[in-house]
C-alpha cells in the first residue's frame, strides 16, 4: 500500500489544515415540517379562525329631544270581553299575581321575566334566533294598589331603560364586524315567562295598517275573527342596527320609530278557545 508521507516541520507559526468531510443531514428542517403539519391538521379540524368580537349597541337618541331612553309597555288581559281594549291593562294582576307577590317580591314574581327574541326573518319555519334580551320584573315603574287594608307601591310592566337606572335590556350585544354575519335588521318578538304557572305567554304588537290599529285582538271589529291576522306583522317589531354609530332603532311595519315619544307596546295574545 502506497502512502503519501507528509512531514510537518514546526516553524513557530500556527497552521490550519482543511479536511473535506461529507456531511448529510437527513433530518434538516424536520421540526419546521412538523409545525406545518400541525397547523394543517388543526385548520382541517376546526376551520379558519374568525373574528367574533362583540360590540355594545345602545338605543339611538331621539332626533328632536336627543333622549336615549327606550320605553316598553306590556299589557295583560284582565278578563271580560275580548273586544274591549280596556281589558288589557299595564299590570301583573291579570297574570295571576297578587299584590302580596308584587310587594314582597316572592319567588314566583321575581323569577318571572320578559324575553325578547331577535330573528333574521318572520317565517317561523326558516327563521334563526340570533339574539335574546331579558327584562326582569324587578325593573319597571311603579303603581299603587290596595293590599289588605293599606295602599302599597308595586312594580308594573312599564319600563324606561337607559344608560343609568333600569338598564338591563337597554343594550344589544352583537358582532362588531359584518364579515361573518352580514345582518343589520332583526325581527323582535316577545314572551313573558310566568314563574307562578311555569308557562310562557306570547305577546303581540300594536302595528297599524292604513292608520287603523290591528293589535291587540280587541281592536278587531265586534264579531270578526280575532285570530285571523298576519302573524308576520303582528308578532314582530323591526330592529335596525347602525354599525357605524353602534346604535339601534325600533320601528313598526310602517316604518314609524318606536320607543322614544311613542312607546313599544306589547299585548297578551289570546289563543283560540279549545
């Protein structure tokens, strides 16, 4: 075997020898590939991330008074002729509550509430409920009523909601951006949950057609069918969102704004007799 002899003679200077060695890194970039694969699998499993940031929409100020409050009135059927508008009253007594229930805030009263549902359309077969607002019975204005031998102040279903005071139900919390759900109009329905009976009472609107009120059912002509009406109109108010100003307005089917100088009125709906 022939071998090249190399003699290195020290001369007091540092020497450097370059020895070529072939290196093959089979696992170069493997960690990066694993991270890319994890990202791909997570994307397939849960999809692309979307912005679900929520904004608070307040009731838009009245253009004349600049007042921001929103007014609700709820009328319950108290008995008597169903063609007499005066038999729908703004109090809880028609729902079976006693003055003692109202005055002492018993559980069956304090656990009751109004439920406002916001839909994308009025077709019950196709609509989707995107938003719900609860108005508790502990809020609201007061009225006087006899209780045993004294007169007491109790809550009534008439609400003035604003930034201060009674404010639960004043704000709507909805998506800040419209790139996921592009919705600026909702259709609002209302129900009352009676904790004393454990049942919901459906409420109808006070919309007008040609200047004539069509709700509640007492406003129908005597002897006419009080259950023959357009449910797409008389069970919903229209709520329009203003994304730029983060506000909302409520209007009826004729485009009349409600909740400011004209309160939003809801009336107990009477089911057809069995």
